[in-house]
C-alpha cells in the first residue's frame, strides 16, 4: 500500500516519486510506503493553501463551526477503523487507541468548533479622550503544523483544528513514523465538506519536508510538537524570519509522593502515569520521588503492581503495553537500561526484551524500574521516552522541591498529598507549566497546555490556541 499526500483536496503521489518504508512495530515488517516529499510538493501544497485562504478566512464562524463538527462526527463514526490503523502504525494497544486517541481527536475538532463561536476580542473606551479602541483577531494566513509519532491523530488534530477554526489555511506534516491516520483523515475532510486547499497534508522526513515547511518565507507561524533538539533547530531557522512559534517539546516530569496521600489511589495512578502508551507520552512521570517513611513499602508495592502489566500484541485486548514505535527508538531506550549501573542506577524490575508468539520481530520491552541515589544522574536528567522510570526517596518538602526543579525540562509535575497548604506551596514553586494534584492527565481542553525551560515556548489548548493562530490588530476611532 502507498500512502499519498493530500493537496488541494486530492490524494497525489510525490512529484519526484521518492518513497519511505513504513514499519509495523508489532512485527517489524514493512506494510506500506509514504511519500518522501520535496520542495516541489511543498510548493504545490502552499499554493493550494494560499489560494484557499481569502475565501476561507471570510467564511462565517457558523459555517466553519459546522464543518469542524462534521469532521468530529465522522471521526467518531469511523472510530474502529481509525483505532485499528493507529494501533498497527504506532504499536500501542488497540484498546488505548479506541478509548483515548481517536475519541480525543474527535473531541479536538468539536471543542474548537464550539470555541471559535465564543472567541471574543476587547474594546476599550478611552474616557476623556473621545476615542474608542477595539481589537480585531484576524487569521495569520498559511501556517505550518508538525506533529509527533507518540499520539499521531490525537496531536495532529490538536494543532490543525484551532488553526482552521481561526480561519487559517494549513500545510501539515505528520510524523513519517506514524503517517496512516493522517492519511485516512483526508477522506474524512472531503466527506465533511472542508473546502479544497484549507488543509494540506504532506508526508516525509523532518529533514526534508519538515525543514522546507519551517524555512518557507510565506508560512508565518509554526506549531511543532516533538523533541527539544528539533525544537531548538526550528527556532534557529524561524526566528530570523519573525515567524510565530509554538513549540511543545520534551519532558522529564517529577511525580512527588508524600506519606499523607491516598496511597491506593496514588499507586494505581502512578503505574499508569509511568507506563501508559509504553511510556511514550511527554507527560509521563518518569522521575518518581517518594517520602522516605513510605519508600520501602512503595518500592515493594510498585514492583508488584508493575509485574502484573502484560506486554503483548497491540490487538490482544489483554495487553497493557504494546510495542515501542520503532527499532531505532527501542535501541535508544535499551541503551539507558544497559548502562544504568554506569549512570548510577540499579535496575530493580524489568529491562528485558519481550518475545511475543507470532510477533517475534516486534519492538517489545518490559516496563522497567530503576532505583537511583542522585537526581543529577543521566537517568534523571535525560528524556528516555519509553517504559522506564526511576525511583528515589526524599526526606522533606524543600529537598524534593529542589530535586524536582533540578532539570532542564519543565513540562508537568504530579503531586500526591492531602495537605492543602503543602499543595499550594509546591504548586506555586515548582517550575513546570502543568501541575496535577492527586491525579494525572486529567485534561480540560479549555486550559492552557505547555511547558517552561527546555520543554518549549508558548501555550496550546483553549483560547490560547486561537490567540496563537490569529494576529491582534488594534483600531482606534476618535470622535467628537
């Protein structure tokens, strides 16, 4: 099977007829090919978007809202097909794709279908000056959206929905590792009545088509989710061109567990926050700090709970963890485990490859727990982005806050305590964009999403996304 680019409402081959193999992580086999798009393909995609922009930007909010609602409805209607494609392409358990990824993709479109009708600007009466100021929020034009492989359709739609809701036209690139659901989305867009050229999807590597999107002089905004190193490169290219940037990058998120927490609830949630989606979520709690008085109990209970997780074929309904997304990524994650002792850690559970009957060539790895003694070690400072967590004890609030903040990343943190005063002190002082207290990954789409430090710049979600994808224009009228 050959995946095609979606340009101007049509599915087309790459102009230079170059292709990239697409692997099924569950068995390690090539099962499709994707375009290795070039500057020529981008030129055609940009032209389609530019031509569509004048009419789309003037389309009524009600009409835009209805089309986005249509897309949301069709994603929900086609959930079984899309979930199966996601599980096959990404390696995640089918049940996870059914319950989280695809429903969230539909919710993204529906949320911004509603949000755009409520998006308001400001008016200021300049009292005593006989003037009134009001602000217009106008679409930027053609914008670029580049999404990652860990939550393929989920994060793809998280970007393109607010962009087109705000009246922009889009050139979008999904990850070359997980392109299938973005390809299938093209059919849904046509069925939903999205005008040609409003959204164009080009496939290929980040070094070729991704670079071309970022460097294009007339694409005035870039929304990117991915690795911090790539984000730094994008900023370096885009900043001299004065593009708007939203960069959602890496994380090395602390989970802070105090003895006064609801222990059973905490344990269950910590297993999930450690290993959901094979640990391939930027929000996973990969550094677990436990108050010393309950450390030994937690270590024993955590190992017992994690040992019950089943690693298996993504299409087996009993699988808790599926395959890692690719062989190179599997090898990267394993290198941290293999060198744990050198890095100052001790593997206390897992760490081994898993062989699944009839899927022996798949990229399966046991969930892994590593005990460390120093937060400054490599295992606690570098983003592993796999089913690997570290644990270590702490003695008091000040100590754990210092360790939690001792990181180049600052995306999210999880805090487990029933002490309200402690909650407020730590939540205000921890250097992250998101803090979850006595829960994990409980998302309200109205809230801003993003991090500080090397976890990125800007915020996505809610009205923050609509603000990013529009330019404010102040108009001042003097009257007598």
